[in-house]
C-alpha cells in the first residue's frame, strides 16, 4: 500500500519522540532513585534557612527596638538626676542589650561616675572599653582618651603623656582633643615648649573644630604672657 513520504516521516518522528520521552523518563527515574533524597534534603534546608533568616531579622529588629527604648529611658533618668534608676537601667542593658547599645550603656555608666566625681571608677570603666577588642578601634580610642582625661589631674603626667601619644596620629579620629590633652599634660610637667607645640598645631589646623582652635589660641597667649 502506498504511503506518502511526508506522512511516513511524520510517523517516524512521532515514534522517535515517544522513544526519547521514555528514555528521559527512565533516566529521571534512575537519577531520582540515586539523588532524590539529596534533592529533598537540599530543598528542605533551603526552606529552613529562609524561614530562619526571616525569623532572625524579626527577632533582631525587636531586640534593637527594646534596647533603644531602654537606653532612651536611661537618658531620661540621667536628665532628671535619677542616677540610681539610670544605673539600674544601664546595667540591665549591658547584660541583655544588642552589641551597640551595650557599648553605649558602658560609656554612659562611666559618664555618670565621672559626673559624680568618682573619676577612678570612671577611668576603670573607660579603660576596660579601651581594652575590649570586640569594639571598633575608633570607640576604643575614644575610651582611651576619656580614661586619660579622668586621670589627668592626679595621675602621673609623664605616663599619661605616653598613653596619649597614639591618639595624636594624623589618622586618629580624636587627634584634636588629644592635642589639647597632651598640652595640658605637658604643662603639668612644666614643659611649656612641648605644650606650645601641641597648641600651635591645634590652633593652626583648619580641620580642627573652631572651639578647640580658639581655646588653643587663648592658651598660647596665656603661656606667652605668663
């Protein structure tokens, strides 16, 4: 019986497609038997990670919000001169707050001590912050500056002058305050030349805050007039 060539080719194509489909099904069955459990495990892990990430974001947001509220409450207590309540709130925040607010709480506790005249206790807290490697260097340097300030009146001025030297570096975020402090320590050692060098560097630096520059100029005039 005669069959058109085009129809015959069409039937062959259909047969080949059916065979190819069966081959793919067999290959998929083999693949699934060998690796299906890993595919399922991978999909389950990906889902768990996604859910965990969303949960962590929500948890972290709530924790930071709670820490923010506690820190704000402590600031209100400080403003109202309720230091006992402020210290209690800050102590709680130091134990259970998020990392940034824990650091702020420690700084504020030291500030309360300093304002109350307990400079030794304040210096100790600032010193611990300066030695805390978990903090960014800029905050450790700030804590070091504050620690030296708390001891500037009755500490060994030569030793304190050595401690402040690293903060005088041009890359230091606190170099301008450190220059003023270094000048004060030099004056305690009756070394007016060193003090004037520090003050002149501060007064002549256009990047320095205007208040520090003006105060440095006034101190230079006072030294020259003495």
